[in-house]
């Protein structure tokens, strides 16, 4: 944050130094003042710079936030008109130009006659010189000072007004860009917060759903007085430790996620016995890779939920292939008609689809097909680099 502020300060300082250098270069090119130090000592030079610097920050820091961004356009326009009038009265560029010329210039023909002089070398008046007092009837209403030459009429300072519109335009554009960037940043942050909230909500739905099914399995073993009930509780303990300690993170080690799947499959084997054949294979190296938790588990759980029959032997094939930066899950189970089962909403699989879209957008493919009485899930994920 400090680096950004320092960078902004240096950028503003460089811009204003360049702006203040332009009058020096311009007046020097015109041959009016080749001495930069002499011009820098002129108070009108600093009035010129201070006027436009104050205008820039007044518009950027006060007028735009207080009026333009709050859609008080008429007040903003009226204030700009007042500022324009003040610039027209100050005429900072015209005064800078006049100060660089050293005052009002004399008329050439006056200088020519005054330098002629008389025989003694004393300057004399021009031939058409009027000896009457400067405020006679002939010069009624006119003030004339021979020391400074004839009066100079006030003229329209177009350069000062042009600089006014340029400074106002640049400051408004800079503030508009900054406001747009701030709006974009807030929109991105809001989208990220929304995605994070959605993922937390999806996990909160998945975890109780998974634990509910597993507890049902152990309850069944306990009712049957199965000798493997204690082993099932141990497996469930490992799963719950994983779910409690690691599943709250967005990403976990792929190795830990696969170990959780192993315990779950072993737990299911204890419950199902010999009526269901489970073929589970792992190919590749999982160390050092990360994945979002319980993505693969959702499809494995779904296979045991819908691919097992009480009356008919069944087969479930689960294969996990791990590449250098990818993981593939192929899950295959038979389709049985559970006519006596209440319809389910499929919250687990639907949430898994949402999580895949949030966490791996454009980096995953999910294909679900039904062929020859089998339900086949083919999921491929491009993992983040370690």
C-alpha cells in the first residue's frame, strides 16, 4: 500500500514539474527571456503554476466526489462557470507573458525621436509632440504616462482559458478512471465473496449428507451384530478426522483425499459382504498434488448408493489415474430399479457440479452416460501446479 502511495506521489510530482517547465521552454523559444532564474523569480510564474495545480486538486478531490459523483450536475456546472470567470479575471498566462517582457513595450517611433537629441546631445521631443498638459481637454478621459508608454488594452486570454478546460478535463478523466477501477475491484471482490460463500454452503450440505449415509451403514452392521462393526467404527473415525480437519480448506493433498476414499470403500465392503464386487485401482503418483476435497468422493458415494441391490449380485468399478498435472476418475456401477425407495433430490452430485464450475472453470470435463445397464462417470481435472 505504501509503495502505491509513493508511486502515485512521484507520478504527480513528475507531471507538475513537466507542466511548470513548459512556460520556461516556450518563452525561451520566443527569445523573450533566456535567463531561467530571472523568470523563476517572477511572482506571476508561481501564480501561474499554483492556479492550475489548485484547480486540478480542487476538481479531483472536492468537486467531483461532492457533486459530480452524487449526480448534482447543475451545482457542479455552476461552480465550473464561477471558476472559469476567476481564471478570466486572473489571466495567469497573460500576466506571466507580460512579466517575462519586462513591462509594457514602448512605441518604436517615440524611442526613435527621443534618441535624436539636440546639439548638446540631450534628447528632444518628437516633431508632433503636444506640449499641452496630459489631462487637457484634448486628452479628456485618457490617462497617459510617458514613463511606461501608452496604456495597454485588456484583451482576451485564450491560453489561460484553454489551460483551464485542459486541466478540468484531465482531472475529471483521471477521477473517472479511478472510480471505474474502484467499481471493478468491488465487483470482483463481491463475486469472489459470493463464490466463497457458495462453496462454504455447498460443503456444509455435502458433509452432513456423507456422514448421514456412513452412520446408517454402521447402524446396519450393529443391528446384524457383525464382527466387523469395530473395524467400521475405526474407518469412520479416520473419515471424520479428515472431514473435520481438512475438508474446510479449498484445497487438500490429493493423497489424503484418496486415503479417505480407500477407507470409505473398505467400510462399504464390510457392510456389503460378498454380494457386491468392488474393483478399486489407483494408477500414478499422488504425492505433492492438491485437489478440492470430496469431489471424487461424491461420485464414489453415488456408485454405492445406486449400484447395489439386496437381491442381485452387483459390480462396482472405480479407477483413479493420476498424471503429472491431472487426475481422472472412472466410476462404473450397475443400474437397479429401486421402486420402493423414496425419490431423492441428488443434492450431493448437483453441488459437486457447482463446485467443479467454481474451482475448475474450463479445466475439467465431466461425462455421465448410461450404457448396457451401467451408469458411467468419467471425470478429468487439470490440477494446479505444485
